[in-house]
C-alpha cells in the first residue's frame, strides 16, 4: 500500500460523489472529485417538458396582461419613466421629467422596449416584464437539469427540472411581479442567469482543439462571460441585484481550486490556491469584474447628458454625472424614512406576514385585487428543503461539485444581505424576496428528484404537485384582478390581524396611500 500514486476510491452512494484518498510521502490527502455517475444527456422528454412549462408560464403571464387598464402601484414611476426614455413627450407619458431616480436605468430601458414596440398602454409597459418572468422559468429548468444530471438516477434530473420550473411558474409572487411594470422580475432573471452560467462554466469542456474567435474573445470562458453580463445587468437594474455576486465569485474560486487539486493530487490547499490564482485570476477579474462594470456603465447610454471625452472628475462630463447619480441613489436608500402601510421587516418575508396590495377595486358587488404574496404551500416547505439540503451537503463531506452548495449559496446571497443592510430602514417590502424564490424551487426540485426513485416518493411528489396546482387555482383571482364575491375574497385572506397602532384597523386593502404605519400582527388585507 505504498507509493505516491496509490489511490483508494471511496464512494458514498447517498452523497453521489467521489472522495479519493491519495497516499503521498506527506500523508493522505482527500480530493473532492466530480461525480462519476453517468451524466444523462438531454432527451426529447426534456425538450417536451421544457416547452410545456415555458408555454404554461407564458400563458398565465400574458393572457389579459392589460388588466387593470391603469397604472398599478410603482408603475407610476417605472412605466412613466420608461415612456420618457423612449418617447420623451409630456403629452404621451404624462410627465415632464423623470418620476424617480432611485435606481440605475436598465430596468426602465427594458420596460421601454415594450413601450417602443407595442405603444404606451398597459400591455406595452408590462410585456417586457412578462417575457422576463417566462424566461426565468425556462432558465430554472435548465439550471436544475444541469445541477442534477450527474447526481440522481434515471429521469431524476428531468423530474427536478420540471418540479423546480413548475413551482416558479405558478408561484404567486413571481406571477404578480411578471404582470406589473416593476423591476424585480428582471433582477430574478439575471440572478438565475448568472448562477446557471457559472454552473455551465464549471462543467465546460476544458480542452478543445478547435478554438473559434468568440472563444478567444471570452478568454476561453464564454459561459463565465455571460455570467458577468448577467451580474452587470442585475446590478444595473437595482443595486440589490449585486447581492448574488459573492456567491457567484465564491463558487467559481472554490471550483477552480478543487480542479487544480484534482490535476495535482499531492498539492496542498495553499498550492492549489496559488495555481488557481495564476491560471484564473485574469479571466475571473475581467469576466466577473470588468464586464459587469462595463454593462452597468453602458446602461446609462442615452440617459446621462454631458461630454464623453472629458476627465471623469470634471463637472459636465458624462462620467461625473454617472458618479453623482450613484451618490444620489446612495443618499436616497440610506436616508429613506417614514412608514408605509405595507412595509414589513426582512425576517418576516418568507413567513408571509405582510403581503402588499398593489391594486384593489370594490366597485359594484365584486372585489378585484392584485396582491403581492407568496404561496405558503410552496415557500414554507421550500425553507425546510434548504435546511435538508444543508444537512445533505454536510453528510456529503461538503463536496464542491454537488447541487447543494450552488442552491444554498445563491439563496443565502440573495436574502441574508437584507437582514444586515436594511438596518434601521423601515420601508422594506416582501417583493424584495423575489430573487430568492427560484432557489426555494430548486431546493424542492432537488428533493423531488431524490425521492422519485421509490414508488412512495413518486406518490408524494405527484400529491404535492396537485396541492400546488389547487392552491394556485384558488388564489389566482387575487393575483390577476379577477372578480370575486366579498365572501370569496375574505376566504383567501389567510391572516387578518390588521389592527394598527394609532390608525384605523384595515378591513379592506388601501392601494391609494403610501403613508401610515403597518399593522402589528399578521395581516394580508
């Protein structure tokens, strides 16, 4: 049993990964290797399931997209500003200057693309958001399939991808945010894209004989280049889109270090880090640092007057204007005070303590509402699934090439900063949780793939799917402004502890006021 090249392979079946014990003169080293289980190829079934779930997502997002016919909630800022971007006339847009400067321009440019194509009407200002929501569902399918394809048996990757994308397609909050002209559906799309592309970069063909021009242009990392574009686009939509960056960069660094150790088993962690730094520092800094910055700055094209060929510190230069706007946005977000009737602390978002009424009408004998709320049948099991994934990853000896670190890192990166950075700011809202929701879906999809191997597991997955479908059918009227009798509307208000200190107790939603304290209790009204 002596010799530097002696390898003992130890496979944990439940963990679906390989740990290789390398005996060297310096001792035994444990090397985390990618799984050796068969990596299933894409099939016609995957094509069919992807097409079906994307088509379903598109239908529920695009049908009657023009209802309501007036501006809804924060559309008064983003739709009108987008109109000003692409039309620029007060007679059409109803404003003579921007209504809000609290975020970078990209999201408004995307909304403006729909207005430029279809006109300044409800469908025109919402269609880009609906497309982003639909694409997010498709990306989650591809990400789930890529993550699970080498870690589960049979059709497990297809099961995981279908379950995860189906959960996102029917999620209450994701549907609502995909049908109103706000910015958060774009953030979710770009965040999913950044994570999906670094996973594809990890699994890329590292050696190839044919090197096309676009391969060289991307420094040999085309998927990492796309991840950098997505990071820049997410940040150029809202600063909170950058929260996922530490997870993306951290995963890339970890995978590259493991890759170096795989090729040189006797090298310690310090040597592997040095080798990874030597090989990957330039492409990582350029593609995940410079490229996002370039995308962010490019989003200001056409929106920042001034001289381009001027020193960046000179007043009147484009670059000074962009810099000053960053300071103005920072001041806005750090000094925003007062209360909003629908605000809620970040710790309570996943618990659905205080949804947000975007629009409400009680004309005639029926109620119509658009309520930004999550599905408790999805979100609460999703939180448990994240905990289960953490335990599974621990039992797998923290192996790096598994699905768990990707899902857990992305979920933590998109949510935990809100617990820290929101500080004393009172006006935070449940819809800020949207970029985390796809990773709840991926967590549940991963568990579905594991239990699918047994008959009882398949029964459980199908039963849960039917429960999700029933909950969606029950709640869809208050997500899409369909008419309801008052009794039917109240039946859907899961929590109604709506007493407010120093203010009237809410009995019906109020979408007309942005001032006032929220209820102390758990209130969906």
